[in-house]
C-alpha cells in the first residue's frame, strides 16, 4: 500500500508526508543550527550576548509551544497553520531587512528571529507531527509515519548542509527572502490540500479521503480488517468426525475333529 498506493492512500501520504517535509522546508533546523553565525553577521560579536539571546529565544519557543497545545483543540489545525506560516514569512522578511544596506541591524535580526521561532512553535512545529497521526489510516499508519519521519530528517539534512553555502552565494538578505517565499508557497499548499482534523475520528478521515478521491477501496479494506480483528466473530468450526475403532474380524469357528465325534458316539 505504501509503494503502490490507491488514490485515497496516495492523498493521505501527500498530506501526511508533505506536512512533515514542509516543517523543515521553512528552514527551522538550519536557522537554529547556525543562530550564532546569524547573530555574528548581524553585528552581535560578544559571546555572552549571543548566549543570552540563544537562551531567550529558547524560552520564547517553550512558552509558545505550551500555548499552542491549548489552541490546537480550541481553534483547529488549519487556522494555526495559516497563522504560523504567515507570521514566519513576515518574520523572515523582517530578518532580511537587518542585512540590507551597509550596516547590519542587530535589533531587527533578534526581534525577527524571536518572531520566527514563536510563529513556528505556534503551528508548524507541533502541528507537523500531529496531523500525520490524524490522517493516516490504521492500515498504513506505522509505515506511513516512518516515511514521514524519514523525509522530515532528509529535508532537514539538505537544508542544514546547504544553509551557509546558499546564504553566502545569495547574500544573507536574499536567503531570508527566499525562505519567506517558501513559507508562502507552503501556505498555498496547506490551503489546497490540508483538511481540518479537529474532533474527527480516523473513520471520518478515511471517509473524507475516499470521497475526495472517489476511491472506495480504502473503506472496503478497513471493513475487512476490522472484521478480521473483531473477537466477537467466531471462526467457523470444522466438524470433526470421530472414527470408531473397528473390531478385528473374528476367526471362523473350526468344526470339531472327527475323533471327538467318534468318542462321543461310543460313550
């Protein structure tokens, strides 16, 4: 089902694996790995100041993730994804302003990075792992989650390994503008493909993907799986015919010897 998926399973994989890839395509791991380089390029050279800023940014992420935990079940998934991507796009554009012109503005860079990490933690951070667990059918969940995790880390590796090279080739301002545009492209993808999963059980999601693709095979396959896992359905008992032990054939009675007949007559 993973290698040769039906249309419904293919749409599930597009949503679940796609959102896992999108989480890293916005550049979160690459930016976090090279935060010290970014701060240094923005004009903050003191190590103590850099460490203090890194701690403050980490606290911002922690606080916003806790807030997102309450908002996901109240506001829904799609609104937080939309808000997250719009906020990240604006924040990255703000960071790019810090590197425009001859003098770098450290205040713009720190404020923009803080907003970027906050908006990421509001939606794309926790939501990219929440949505796959809600859209994948139980028939493919284990394998599909493995694929989503693998592609997430592959994208993170590509973004992180090319971060400095691309930034130096394009300039820091140009690179952050590029990431801002990527966030907007992902936003368009979310608006088109990402369904709202708030309060919807897995059975409803399977029904949704079956209807949107016109593929009913997923529902039939799930019914067969549930029927096989239902303990109330007893398997048919095959009657066992007990074979009775056959008595060995009796030996035919031998006629009495002639001598015994003669002796009986003489008596």
